[in-house]
């Protein structure tokens, strides 16, 4: 099989933002490798579904191995998989802590390290991390220190890797959303969640997708934390 067609790996790809990213990259004629615990096989020969928990290093190894075997290259990795648990700090359990760190940090590490190795070999590539604007602007009504702990780490890693890889053809960026209208938010919560943004409404999945696609084509942009948050990052309101 030829290797000229670009290839994107997307984690957390079974629903919401991840599923929309799969469709968006296919619309741009990328071959796509889609991962989540519950991902189903695709009838599209240019979509490879690899099921498994991204926090498991064996899953990351299999994901990269199957991508290279099937498509011969890796051009983009979107680290979209993540766990968000909103609780008072004193109420977090050890299981909460372990689960969030496993997916948000270990999952990022295992797949990004392996994907970066392939990108560095070919002298080109792009890694995009999906984080959260709560890192920069905590909201009293949404206590979520584990999100700040882990996604804040991803913001820092984004900048660090951008500098490490800058002269090697690999860019690293992040998209930092506000609260996006996805199936994880029950409709009865939408009015409350809309009020947590200066613009007065929640974001749409397409807003995040458009931000990722912008970064995909912005060849002079690396180390950027692109806020897509209805003004949350601009300051207090």
C-alpha cells in the first residue's frame, strides 16, 4: 500500500469531539486510526479502529505498530482521550486520582512517545493535545483540581516538546476548550454551563475541531495553547 496519503491517530475517538475529528480528518483525505475502549470496526478501509485503554502501554504499542503496518507512516497524533471528574478536592478518592492520572498523563506519555519516535524518523509530524481552560482560569462552581493537575501538565509538556522537536520537523500544540456541548453533559445542565462562559453559551464540537484543523495547517505555529473557551481565559468576569 502506498504511503503518500497522510495518517492521523485520534484517541478518545468513539464519540463527541473524537468522533468528529475522525470525520474531519477523513474529509481532508487523511487515513485515520481511531482509538477508544469501545471503538467499533469501520467499513471505511481508510479508518483503522484499534480498541483498548490508552493508559495501557501495550495498547499504545499495538496502536503504533498497527498504524505503521497498515498505513506506513504517522503524520498527526491528537491526544483527545481524557477523564474529567468534578469534585471537591477533599472528596476525591484514590481510585479517582489513579484513573485520571492513568488516562490523562500515562495515556499521553505512552502513545506520544511512540508516535514521536516515528515522526522523528520521517522528519515531520504534528502532535495536538486537548487540555482545558480550567488550568488557567479555575471556576469556583466547577471544582476539578485533578483536571488542572493533569491537563496543566499537558500544557507544560506541549511547550517543552515543541522546543525539543522544533528543529526536527515535528510540531506540538494544544487546544484548550471551555465546556463543549457533548453527550457527557445532560441537557438539563446546559443553561448552568452556558453561564460559565463570558459569551453566555457553551462551545460546539465543531469549535474544537476547527481549532485542531487550524493548527494542522499552521506550519509556523508550535508550542501554542489555543484557547477555545468563549472568553474564559481572558480573565475574571
